[in-house]
C-alpha cells in the first residue's frame, strides 16, 4: 500500500508518470523502505493507463463488495428471550466468518484491488 500511496502522491503532485526513482524518493523522505519488486510490479501494471480511470474502475468493484455483518445481529435478535446465550454463540461464528473473508480477500488481491487481472 505504501508504494501505491507514494505513486498517487507523485501523480497528485503533477508527475503523471512517476518513475521508480520518484517513488523511492517519496518513500525515503518519510523513512519508509522501498521494495524494488513491488515498485516495478506497480509501474508495469499502471503503464499507459490513466489513474483516474483506474480509480473509477476500483470504485465500481468495491461497490459490489458486500459490507454486511448484520447476520450475527439478526441471529441474536431472533433468539427470543435468551438473546445473551444466542449472541454468545453467534459471536464466534461471525468472527470466524470475517476471518475467512479476510483470508480470501488477501489471496485474491493480485494487484491494485484486482484492477489489473
């Protein structure tokens, strides 16, 4: 993420095609280490593409991602009088579900939010 942030920082600063050296300089200015492999991967993926179009495409993809979490609450409320026990039983299941979703999303993230797949 820091490489992407540095790239976007350069673009916002007026450099429409930041080089690896530009990104390294930005990261170095805040004391962050630059990973050459990640920088080259990012630059190869954004080469010849308009950053505003990439951001717009990313927003469209993020809009389709469910941001629920209401299922555990619904289970707890539907439990009736003994909602404490129901909520206690539902909480670990909800936590496990979120953990699985996070692991899946980390596996699927092949680029800048999957924009370059």
